[in-house]
C-alpha cells in the first residue's frame, strides 16, 4: 500500500491510499477529505472525517484501468473512467496537474498529475461529493511503480492458478478410452 497526505491551511486537502488486492485482482483507491488544520503546528488532520461517508470515497480499479493510468503517466495524457453501481455513479479522472506560474498567473505549468473522484447518489443527484489530490512528478513515479508491481502480482497469481489447474488436470485419472467398432476404426484410419 502507498499513501499520500496533502493537507493545507484552507482545510481543502485530501489524503489518498492505493492498496493492492491480489485476491480480487484489483487496486482499491481510498480517499478522505481533510477535517481540520492546526495553524500553530502547520499540520492538518483527516481523522475527523473517518466515519463520515460523504467525506470518503472508495474505488476499485481492475487491471485494465491500472494499465490505463500507467499509460496516462507515460504519455503525459489523461485517463477517465465511469463506474455505475446500484446506488451511485462514480467518475474517475487521472490527468496532468497544472498550476499557475508565480510570475505570470495567466500561464500554467505542469507540476505532476492529479487524481479526482466524484460520486453521485442515483436517487438524489444533489447528494454528491468530489475529491482531488495532486501528485508531483516524483510521487507520480511512485504511483506508476506501485501500479506496475501490482499488475505483476496480479499476473503472477493468475499464472500460479493456471499452473495449479494444469497440474491437477494432469494428475486426475482420465476416463478409459472406448474402442470404436472395427468397421468405424478402419474408416477413420483411411482419413489420416
């Protein structure tokens, strides 16, 4: 698992974790909004929102989506996905992260990548929340490396399962082959 904590004095920060589940062949993304800021210590906290579902987001990325995020980092592009469940719609976006240039605020410069997740209740479109976190280029390398390792672990598990199935199939007794009647056997021999 890797985690990122990005609190800020405006109390609009976000924390994010990526956790591999080899059992489910996926990566779970969990995000939480900042709950407070201690100006004297210059430190933010997220604990106050740990039980508030509106301040939490959880997303499951399959291996194709993991690959798409790796591709977005490598080509400096964008990845968008849409998850539709019984109760909510979730949108995921991973894209270049740009900030205004200090000397010229009308211009922007890329400083890394950002991940945004928005969720909306299907029965009440007013019940929605969004989460965003930025990753520097160095942090983006960590994300890419973790995603690559996760894919390798998912594939490794799949290979082991396939090998086990092949081994079990080879070890199980095969049904006895029935002999064809003599006339049919002769006819089959003529075909080859």
